[in-house]
C-alpha cells in the first residue's frame, strides 16, 4: 500500500469513485468472511451429554469446520502440491552436513528473539546460555553454520512470545488454523507478530525491497518440513482423524515448550482413589511376586 493510499483511507480524505468501489468490495468481502466464520462454528453438543460436552470443551475448537477447511487447503494444495515435493527434493539433493548447517544458521539468526523472551520470563540462566551459544557459534561456529556450543554443553532451547504470554498466565484461546502458518490460536498468533518486533532483521530490511526476509521464511519452512517427512506421513497413516491428531500433538508440544520440558506434578492425573487390591479365584487379595531365577537358585554373576 502506497503512502497516498494510506492517507486516503486513514486520513479522512474524500474518496474517488474507484476508491469507493474498492471500499465497498472490501466491506462486502469482510461481511462475507464474517458470515462464513459464524456459519462455520462447530455445533455445540446437547448439554445433557456430559461426555460430548467435555470433549467439546477440551477441543476448544469453536470454528472447527472452517479450521478443517483451511487444513484441507493446506494439506492437499499448499503442502501436497508445493511444500512436500519441494521438501522431498531438498532432502534428497542436499547432503546431511549442508542441511545441518542451514538449520544451525537459521537457529543462530533467531537468537535475539529467544534472548528477549528468556529475559521476559525471568529465565536468567537460560538467557546466559543463549548469549554464550551465540558467541561461540558466531565465531568458532563460522557465523552460525556449525554448532560447537552444543558439544561444549550449551544446549539449544527455543522461546517465543507466545510462550512468554503463557508464563504470564495468558490462556491459549480457541484453536485456529491458518493457511501457511498452520495452528495459530490467539496467544501464539500474537506471539508470532510480537516476535517480529524483537528480531533485528525486521529493522535492517524495513522499507526495503529485499528477498532475504521471505527467503529466510521459505527456507526455514522447507527445512522443517523436510525434517518431518517421515513423522507426518506416519501420523497421517496411523491416525483415525489426521486433523484432530495434529491439533492434539500441537498442544502437547506447546505445553512442553512452555514448561521447558519439565513435568508439573499438579497436572498429573489423580490416582489417589485407585483400588490396588485384586480379588482372585481363591478369595485371596494379596499380590504375590516370584523370586528372580538367579536369586532362587543361588546363582552369582
């Protein structure tokens, strides 16, 4: 959008006939999109069916029909015809060390975003690791093409503003699936946008016609897709509902990232009311164990 066009729209200037027609078309499009969204809301289950209500609330996917439509577009068109074949070619043509160098380089470029979110979460030890990794990999690692920091005990971790919002207590919100971006619930979509502001390259290429930012985005997506070719094929082959399976896996992955891989005991299932006594045919409720063969025979090592 040119500056003149922006001034016309936001500056209260008089619209020309052609601009007015464009504005009406945009308004009609927005109304149609809103109607589509409202019409695509998932049907709420009967309140008397407690199991169905619980499943509906757990899914937290109020626009599931629309999400499934976008998922199908992504899976069959964007991924099936473009991204997956390109990823297969990328995986076949490039040797392993080249693909690893690309991944290391892209990870190193993301260091400022990770560092800011480390600090916003109060994770000072992890922030120190992030700085140390960047220093080592940017120098000894030849500009990030290698990852000697991991070999030296400074393991990589990821952070983003979506995780930061979660640490601050912000809920995920309803599940949303968008073409190209994939799963994008409000918290994570907000995080994706804010992270662009944390990335120095955003300002380096501000108001410049450069191929570097889109190339970075495309190569990152291509590399990640290539690394998950077999995994996604296996999930699709073995799952009854591919969409629901990926939705569940996405949430599990995000929860694990938010918890930094740690298990929260408060979120483990309550097993305090489980009855550990077993009734046997002879009326006994004791659990007998058989001694190990070596112990019963007095055998040594």
